[in-house]
């Protein structure tokens, strides 16, 4: 098996060109899907027979909660690749993913609290899903803070990678906490062995929101990784050529 593709992704100029091409191709579909999903969920979909209109926050909460777990997994994997193979691009991806993942996690926590107040009578309950989602948020903040506290980029990458790898154990705990413990949190209604429990009028907008938010995440990730690569390679010849307009990198 050829590993040439793997080494190409490790090249900062190659990844910069790839990210530049993909940002618009991801951004426009993401915008269309997010607007369509939110309009379908907030306006067209019928009210739930138990939760009434309060359930509509699901169209923001569920995709951002999913993205928080996916973002942490991607961050940890990228950080591990950077640690093991000393790939600067992988470390740059991890550094770029952390603030995005932390933002999605914060939104999922806030929207979960807003949903919990009318459903549970309180904004916060020491429910396993909420607690471990908060722990995930702290791991994101810890990764960002640890890297910011170390001036040397290589040392910061290594220290952050160790923390990210340790924290990956929390991701399956967040995901399966609803089924592992007696939880107040609503049970899964889409990813079930028996199939989704939601009618199509509710499910389709939710799936559009999931896909749109996912594409948006990757668009922002590519955009932020480009900036991170330029910051790390600011003294390289290809960056100087790019800034002077002589290179073919842009």
C-alpha cells in the first residue's frame, strides 16, 4: 500500500492549497442546509404531542452536541498523528479544531439548559449526559489553555496531544451515558437499532441540520487551519512567495 497520499497531507503548501479549494465548496452547501433545516424544524414541522414547541430547540441542540463529540475525536486523532509522526499539519489541524469544538460544546450545553428548564423544571440537573458533556467542554478549554501557556510550538503540540488523547475516553461516555445510566436526558430518537422514532416531517429537517452543521464545521476547520499553517510557517519560502503573489500556493 502506498503512503504517498498520507505524506502529501503532511505538506503545509499542499494542505493549504487543498483547504483553499474546499472552503467555498463546503460553505455554500452548509449555509443552504442549515437554513433549510432550521426553517423546516422551526416553522414547518408540527409540534410534538408531548413537548409541544419546546422540542424545536432540538434542531440546534442535537447537531451541536454531535459536532462537539466529532470535533473532539478529530482533534485527538490529529494531535496523536502529530505526536507520533511529527506532522506539523496534523498538529495545526488539532489546534484549529479546539476553539471550534469548544464553541459547539458551549452551544450544546446552553441549548440543553434552555430545553431542560421547561422539561425538568430546572436549567441544570446533575444528569450523566450533562455532566460528561461539561467535562468534554473542560477538556477543550484545557487543551487550548495548555497550548497557550507554552511558548515553544513543538512542546505545546506534544503537551496538548497527551491531554487530548487522555480526554478521548470521555467521548464514548458522553455518547452512551443515556443508555448506560438512568438518565433524565431524552433517549436517542434518530440513531437507534430499530430506526428513527421521529416522523419524516420532523426527521428530514433534523438530518439537514446535522449535515449542514457538519459541513460548516469542516469549512471553518479548513479556514482556521490555513491561518494556523501560515502562522507556523511564516518564515518559509512558500509563504513569502504566497504573500508576494509569486507562488502558486493560493
